[in-house]
């Protein structure tokens, strides 16, 4: 289904995202996130957009990861959404801001328990000695939190790109 173009770019994006959700059943919210360090050296990777509203595009990450460090030191980024089945792409550039603790908590607690443990266990952007190291860390945090509520780590939060 093709959408009618609207004057509001965020509303247009939401229409196109809805089209992509019908046409692409695997991660239609996937986006390439391009960042750069203080010296301007670029890096890019795929992440999942978790929200879009009138303010911008939201995603979450480990703040100690390469992207987290780059976004903190140089709060400008670019996004590319590519929907092959629709032969459409959307490019967005803008300033980055941190989402509120309340927003981060709400999204974190909406995730599955295993994803919450994964936030604690994963050392994003850091090399692993092997899969066993990650499995050991998952087991450690599973035992630590048992059946109780798993708090959001203070090193895990979200960013919003303001187009």
C-alpha cells in the first residue's frame, strides 16, 4: 500500500513506516545510525528505532558503547531507514539529546526479562573471549536478580535524534 504525501514530515514518516510494517515482516524499524567522534571520524551500525513522535526518533543503547560515547561527545547523527520491498529510503540528520530517565525506565521495563538481563550482561562494543563469556555473564545476572524486578542499569539509556 502506498501512502499519500503529507506536509508534516513526521506524519509522512509514520505513514511510510506503517507501509513498511505491512510489507517487511522483519525489523521494519531498523535504521542505520551514523555517528562520529570528536575528531569527526565516522562510524555506522544498524539499530532499532523504538519510538517516533513530533520531537524525533528514539533508540536505546549501552552508554559505554562506541555509539553511546560518540553521541555523548559529539551530539549529532544521521539515520537511514531502507525498505527494500517499497523501494524507499528515508534519511534524517539532526542533533541528539538524551531521553528522560522516566522514558528509559518505561521502555526498559517493557522489554522481556531476558533482554533486561542482556542489558546488564552485554559489554557493547567490547570484544568477547568467546560465547561462553557472554553466557557466564547472563547466568551471573540471572542469579543476581532471581525473580525480582530488574532495575535499569545506569549505563543503559536512550537517545532522541531531533530532525
